[in-house]
């Protein structure tokens, strides 16, 4: 494997509280991470930081990798 590229598409559903000001707000610093050259069979990992900058709970229902 010459290049391992992991991209996360975050699909989410939020609960709207009735007020235009009270809602979740997702913040993700990076949406892609390039591992560079990785030998086949090598296990790699990376942590993506996801933060709720809103005032209501942020509910993430599904995450898919590519």
C-alpha cells in the first residue's frame, strides 16, 4: 500500500430545541489525515477531534470511513 489516506465524512442528525440560538454546532479541526507510505499489513490509527461549540447536545449517529 503506497499511500494510506483516511477521510471521515461525519453524518449527523441534530435535535433542534425551538430557539434559533440554541442549537448544536460541530467543529472539526481536520477532516483528512495522510499516513504517507505504509507497508501492507501495518495497522495505523489517528484521532480526529470533534467538538460541540453549540449550546444543545450534538448527536452523531453514523460515521463512515473511505
